């Protein structure tokens, strides 16, 4: 039967293709055992696209992403593409997709699974059971604001400029995603900016406050300055449920939060666009880890973040919460059984590579679906 689920896979560079391969096997499993099939197209992005086509992402790839139901992204970048110039850097692939598809809400969970409580550099009693969701605005702020550029002044000095800018609409739509998520979780939302220094932060605080009063009076809303938030995330991370913040602060705070879990190789993310009149939305899913050029091609990478990104894809793009949970549970059980890739290796565990880890997840799924 032809599938109505169109998936664009963009494995990218470094470990991207290796970890994506394990998702392909998982998709085969779903086809066989759950009778769910996907129409998969695959394309090049990042350094791989620079090598083959001279650009980190082509217009045709962007068009394919727009017509797909969901995009599963791997990772881009590596030292061999560092000197291709600012306008040809591999990172432009992901930035272009966010902008062109209007993917404004970047959901970055930081979850400490029980079997990995000792992987954190923080004490187990501080991070045990941690479950935070950071909602980062991803198409605005200083990443995309104008004016921007490097200019040469009359005295020969140069001047680099970027602009932090947010409109009411941009703030409201990302805050709405965060309020909705909070309402389904512990009902607490913390909005983060620098309203003490920046006008864009002041507007952010005013807009989020008004939206909360108007549409989400039952969600407990608090506000925090971004620097304090960084400190609080390390001091007592479990005080947070959902955090909503702008693009740059979200970039920093989500890296910080992910390391509370001690295992970058474990964390997925989703970036969502607006829901259109037919109920569809553009969406892209990617692991938080990068392309890890140092271990690329060695079969050592942890495939779980890519697999868990696929689980998020099932949940948010296809409303397949049950299948998402099945996969998430399988990953936790495999870790609980003592298998570990190098990045989360612990005493008394068995160290395995990418393929064995992917295989173990499938065997666990077999067991659960039996
Ligand atoms: C991220 C990354 C990207 C960003 C880079 C690769 C452009 O750090 O997704 O957090 O800064 O947004
Ligand atoms: Mg980042």
C-alpha cells in the first residue's frame, strides 16, 4: 500500500549518516511489525552538499522539505568545510530550513533517564528525574535581525553588527506553543529574557504576560533574566517545567540544560512551524548533538538521539503517541540493561557501537510488541 507519510531524510555530515542508518532500520521494523510505512526521500545537506553541489543546501532541497510531511535531520559541519567562507558554511543548511519553512518553535527536552542518572557531572540528587522542556524561538531574534553585516569605517576600523528584534506576533506564537505544552505537563512556564537591559526583552515580557492573562490564566507563569536562568539551571534545575525564550538565549540555555543530563548523545529536538488551515504544519526533527567529526565513520556514535528524534516526529507530525512511547521505552530499557555507547559509558556496563545499540533497540521493540 502506498504510504501517505512523506518523510525527507537529511543525514548530513560526520556521524549524521551513521545514526540515521539506525533510524532506517527502525522504520523497516515499523513497516514489518506495526504495518506503518513511510515514503522516504533522502537528500544532501551541509558539507556533503557543498562537496557535491557547491552549496550547503539547494533550492530543490528546500522545496522538498516544504512538500514533505516531516523532515528528519542528522547533523552538519566538519573541519574540512571551515574555510569555505561565511556564506557557504554547512550550518546554513539548518538555518535556511528554519527560515524557509517558518520553523519558529524549537522544542528541546532535557530529560534524565534513571539508568543515566550518574552520567551527569551534577550530583544525582540534583538531577534525578529531571524533565525540562526548553522552547526556543528559532526564526527571529539576533540570528536573523537586520541590519547585520561587517562594514569598514572611514578611519579604517571595521564594525560588526547584528540586531536583536522581536515583534508582538513572533513572541505570541512561540509563547503560545510553550503555554500549550506547559498545560499538558506540570502547568508551569518560565519566560526568559533580559528585560533589565534590552527593549526587545521588555516587550517579550509584556507580551508573554498579557497572553498568559488573556488565554492561559491557569498556567503558572514566571519570568527570569537569562543570566539568572543559566545559574538556576545549574543550582536547582528541577524548579523548571517549561522554559520559553528567544533564539540566542535558547541556543545557550539549551546546550547548558542538555549537559545537565550528561549525555548530549541522548537528546532529540523538534522544530515546528505554524498550523495551516488544513491542520498541517512544517516540522523538522534533529538530535541536539552535532556531527562529531572526531568519531565519524568509526561506528561509535550513540544513535539514540536520532532514534528519539524520530519518536518525536511520530508524536508531533503524525499523532502517533503510542508508537513514540514504545520507542522511548525501548531506548530506556536498553540502557537499563547495561548497554552503553562510549559517550555514556559507566562502570559495570557493556560498551557497544552504533549498530549494536540500534540492533538492541529493535530487539527490545520486538519484545514489547510480542
Ligand atoms: C543549534 C546549533 C545551531 C544554532 C547552529 C549549528 C547554527 O547550535 O541548533 O543549537 O546556533 O542554532
Ligand atoms: Mg546550539
